[in-house]
């Protein structure tokens, strides 16, 4: 079982609080986040990359609850955004424009103009965006998102580099981008890439960094480089977790060497989302029915794919725990939700603890791309969210019912 949470008397605890008690108090389904895990992951990553001019921008798409953003802000995180509304959220929690980076494909002219008007640093995703920037604000500085031809991720839907990807300016169009910049008297001050999400192989991450550094040599006037997010977490016990301390050392070495040959110390940015928050979150649900068909057993819970869609969308694995009896008898079951869709599965034919009606079933590692990807499909609600800090638990968002 994931070692992020405590088991006392065979019962799941989040912080020092019994999971079952949280369900009794706040109901279910319920998203619960453990603040100490977020702080720990922030420290793990930021203390491993020691290049002095590094800034960490929390990719708030992973979990845009205001209190989670505030918590990371208090740790020292800047913020990464992908829609004008996320920028407004960043302003709302007190971020200054210079602490925000923005990247988005298929941005409308008006949206781009709004971002420029608000002094937000935009990593331009296409030649069209670059041209429009020039029309709106010629003579200014810009940053380009480059697709270096390398992508990686835990699923094809989370790969954002390579020729299949819609993201970024293709590396073969770099010279064209330079021409457009010249035409509008734009100075290219930043290069960005984000190759995908859920990367567990450090080699691909380092390789992609090297590629961007190679490209950076063609741009003599840079001030910053942004390597995106993508740091993966271990969802399944058979996966090899990223050795973040060792990766950090390699990244530091690579950056120090590059800056020497570039002849100037550039600002470096990373945009982690998942890594900071995924392991802090649990979706607590209640078993409403156990359907024992002749060939299969379905454990039915009071949550659905609208509330946590990673399994339905990516076939993702997340560990399931019987909160009231973590170790006990097991049987082969599927865990299914209450949405009218055949994809509404949280586990398929897995050996899991024997569940009965009323038991609390916890889906671990739900802190990233859980609530933030939820919807009101089937007119089901978006669950309440709770932040646990040691002995205290507080409501950080009410259940949203359509
Ligand atoms: C541009 C950009 N930066 C950062 C991230 C964060 O990725 P992750 O949560 O894998 O760190 C994403 C996620 O898709 C992204 O699109």
C-alpha cells in the first residue's frame, strides 16, 4: 500500500484523522488532501534542483482549489496557467504578473490581447500567436514554446511533444519564428517546452532538456528557459518512482554546464503539477451495493467517472483501499461508479479487500487531475474538498450540485 498514509489499527488515516471519521463528518464522495504531503513534495523537488536561478511554477491545472494554490504559494511556488480564468485565479490568490507563466494552444486574439494587457508572460504556442503578439505589441519581448520532437507521458493522451502533438512551434519552424519576430521587432527572450505528463523515466526528461538547450544556442538574447512539468509519481507499486534527488543533481549539472557555454546565467523555470499534489489526495467514497453476478463481482460506489475520470479517460491505475479494514480477506472484483456509462470503472478485475455496503472505499493518489477534471455529467455533483493538516480538517470547497 502507498506509504503516504498512516494505518493505525488496520484503519486508514489522513494526517492524524481517521478516514471514516471524515466521511461521517463531511459525507462522501469527498476529496481529502494532506497538506504535509504537498509541503514534502515541494521540498523534495525544490531541494534537488540546485541551479541558483531556478523558479518553480505550480501548474495549477492539476488542482486549482484556491487553498491548495495558497498552500503552494506559501511554500514559495510561482504559478503556471493555461487559460485566462486560471490567470484570474492566480491574481485572486495574490500572484503578481511576473510570477505567472501562461501556455495555451488555440488562444483567441482577444484572449492573447487580454494576457498582454495584464503583463502575463506567455509562451507562444504557434506562429499565429507570435504574429498576433507582434500586431498587438510590436517591439516587446516574447517567449516561444518549442516542440523539439520528443514526447513522453503515462498515456498517449498526456504526451505533448513529437509530430503527433498539437502543442508548440515545430523545431523545424524555429527560423521562420525568428523571421516573424524580426518583422515585428520582437526580442525572443524565452524558450519553453513541456513534453508530457507522468514521466517516470529520467532519461527522456534529460534528453528533452538537452534538446532544448541545443536549440537555445541559436538564440543569443535569451533571459529564461522553461522546461515545463511532467515529473511523474508512482501510482502502482510495480512502477519505479522517479529518483528525484538523483534527477535533480543531473539537471543541476546540465544547467551549470550549459550556462557556462552560453556565457550567461539564464533564469530557469519548471512547471510541476502532478508531482506536488497527486499523492496528497484521496477520494473517499462509500460502497452502496455489491453486485455478485454469476461471472463477475461489481463493487458499486457512490462516486462516478465524472468525479474522478483518470481511470475512464486514461485507463489509469490508482490504488484502492478499504478504509476501515486495510488488510483483510480479499477477492477478485471490479469497482464501478454510479454514472450511466460503461467506462465508469475505478478498478477492473483486481484482487481487493472484500467490501460490503456502507464501507468506506478510498481511492489513493487522487490529488492531481482529480477534482480539476471533474464535471456534473449525469447531473451528479462535484464533491466537497477537505484539507487536513495534522489533527485538523477543514472544508476548502463545498459540494457543487447543478
Ligand atoms: C504547459 C504545461 N506545463 C505544465 C504542466 C504540468 O504537468 P504535470 O502535472 O505533469 O507536471 C502541463 C500539463 O499538462 C502543461 O500542459
